[in-house]
C-alpha cells in the first residue's frame, strides 16, 4: 500500500522550481501573472465597512491552538439562543487543491493564508479586503499575531515551504523581515510558530523523507529542530536539534546508495509553552534512516530561554521510515521499516480538576497519553483511541475544555490504481470504510465519557470517514471536520451530532472567482464570538480537493433555547 508521503514527492518536485535559497520574499508582477493575481483580491474595505459591534468584540484567536497551551478552546459557555450556522461569506484561495490554513482573528479582522502563497487581511463581517500580500512561496502555516500593550495587532508571522518564517505588518501586509530557519534544501515550516513574550518558537520539518524514492539517493541528512527567533527582528536566539549527532555515512542501501544518519525526527506542529516552569514542549517524528535515535517519536521539553533539553520521552523506539519503504524492493528503506508513528499533535497543557497538571499528547499510533510535566513527562494514563496508521492515528490536534479532552481519529487508508490521466499513471483511492470517530475522555483519569462513531461515507469519489483535522471546542460543542467533506458539531456532554454541514459544493466568493469545498483536514474550525471560520478542501492521498475559506454566523432558530435535546439544530445537512 502507498502511504501519505508518496504524494509528498510530487509536491517536492514542484518545489524544486522555486529559488530554494531566497532570503527576501518577493512577489512576481509579470504581465502573465497580473490578471490571475487580481482575481485573488476581494473588494477593498473602507473605514465604514464593518459595524462598530463587530470591531468591539474582545474575543480573538491569535495562534494555532487558541493560546500558548494549545487547548483549542473558544468560549466555554454553553450555547445561548443560537443553535444554527449560516454562511456569511466565502473566499476563493486560488488555484490550489488544499485549504489547510486556519483563521487568525483579532479586532474584527480575519487573517488567512494559502498554499498559493497569499496572505489576506479581511473584514470579519463583510469579507472585504484590507490587504493581500504574495510572499513568493506556498504558505503551509496559519498566521500568529503580535499585539501591542493596547491590544492592537502589530505583526503577523507565517511559515512557508522554503523553510522560512516571514513577519508582515498587520496594518498593511508589508513584509518586515524574512528568516530562513534551516539551511537544508528540503526544510519546510509546517507547524504554525508559537509566540510568547516577544519570541517566536518554530518547529522545522522537511520533504526529505520522500527523496529516497530515487534509488541512488543518499538518505538522509535532514534533522528536525526548534528555532527561537526575536519576533521584532527575526534574529535567531537559539536553535536546538532533535538529534544531537551530525548525520554521517554508516553503510549502503539495497540500491548501493550511501546510508546517512541518524536523520529525521522532524517537528511539524506548534510548540506548547509552560509559563509556570519556563519550558517549551513539542512532539517529534520518525527517523528517516539508520541508525535510529533516542528522540524520534518523542515528546521533548526545552528551557524557554536557552533551548537546553530538560527532558525527553520516546514512545516508539526504532521507528525508521521513509517513502521507499512502501514501494517494491524497499531499496532505501531502513531495516526498522516503520511504523511511522510520529507525534504530530501539539501537546496540550491543562490544569487538572483537584490539582496537578498534564500534557495531553496524541500520536499517529492512535494512542492518547497524559504526561506529568512536573515529573519529567511521567505517564499518568493512556488510551488507545483507534489503530495506528501512517495517515494517523491522532494526526493534527485534539482539544480540551479543562474537564474533558476531545480526540478525533484519522486512520485513513489508501491504495493506488492505474490511471493514465493521473501523474505517474497512478491514482490514489481512499478506503470509504476506514477511519474516523471522536472520543471524549476525562482529563484526570483518561476514562472514556463517550464515543461518537465514524461518519458513513456516501458513494462520491474521494470520500473517507477519517477525521484527521484538528478538533475545536466552544459554546458547549465539539467541532470536527472529516475527509468526507462534512463539518460536524457534537454536544460536548453526550457526543450527539447537533449540526452537520456538507461543505462539498460550489460557492460564490467575495473575490469573484468560483470556489469549491472539499475534504476537511489539517487546520480545524476557529470560533470567535458568534462566528465560525473554516477552510474546505484537501486533495492529497485520494481525498477531495477544494479551495475555499468559509465564514459562518451563529443565529437563533425561532428564538429557541438552543438546547441540544431538540435534535434538529442543523443547517443544510443531515444528523446521523
């Protein structure tokens, strides 16, 4: 079976046409691209574009996990007299197949990024455009905001497919600085940087795990790291590798290529800040080559000020994997051969009812664990949410309201079929019966409180029940998107679905271009006040492509109480 990383090779090949060592972001303005780029622009905002009430909202979502603890929790109150969602506006993200970005929201503005290389500042109410900046490379992260002492947004930061972090002025979109965080030609920034007290903490990942598909490729030389940057200037404060040793030749592969290692242990999610202990927590991925290292598939704790490793807990030893492990002959595959059990979810730091603290950590093994941050990551409890898998497992992010932790299971399975019209003559097909489901566990004990079953796929191509996208909790509801193209709202107390929207359709967009929704993956919904923001579209690994970013408004249904017992709080969807 082919795995999710096979598609990375196609992406990687496309990236080779980009100027890998560019250090200053530039936007192309040739006549051939001017018309296409103007299509991306929404109508310009005016100072009176948004009612005062919207701008006066004190709620915001300014980093990937909603806060430095990565709880992914919005307003904790139960639903008021509003129990349905209505589409307010939609944005076309350009000629892309993936809508992986999350919203970043502050003071009535919504900041959106795209794999097409654009960053938008939009009006939250109308969807009009304050500015758009093209940064010259695919943007893989959401934006994170730096504000001043009065609460006004000053800078926003994004990471891209060239291993760079860029700072943009929040008021105009002008690029203030650009920092390349790793010199490796395959380095990328996938996890949204974390911001704390004027310092950006950036995880570094790479595409190199796909390169061993070339039989003579000497695998591998990349090693993951976390980099601390001064948010005002981009200057590097420290850098800590997940592997201490510099990779070196230590043998030959089946194809006769040099084996170079240890390598890998990438960091592809947002780090978590522990203000009490002055520490930074994050998960790492598998090794790409032999020998395997002690900090792959691990949770690491660093000193915030210096980057010194305080402790590290490995949960899957001898996990050596690259994409050649999934092709006949396995010519560059390490002897360990998997299982590719990365810890890709950001650790969630939570205060426990009755005292104590935990780090809640999900992995592609399908295991959710609670670790004690005050006892060097000692395990409090663990719960197997579902079988492990190279497509997750627990993939992008869980959420907690402080009492329960909500984890969605990915577990997508794919196969390859011959198709002369597809790249390489093969097309990936998703298993319509594999993956999916949502659980709620007690944060203190790990006891299961409820389990919502996996969605049931319809017969349209690309449907998968896998729930790989990050989960969000707010207003007494848990929100989880799936590869079947649905966003569902679950009652946080019972797990019953009370809102279900099929996003796979055409949308009129504020920038005048036709947009279409698809599978939901990577970033989760963002809830700020009575608004919900989500991207729809994920065209990799046999799923359904799409290119829209959607803004919904919570509205009352007939002045009702919004009580979930009504059973019909949904909008143009079906409750299952």
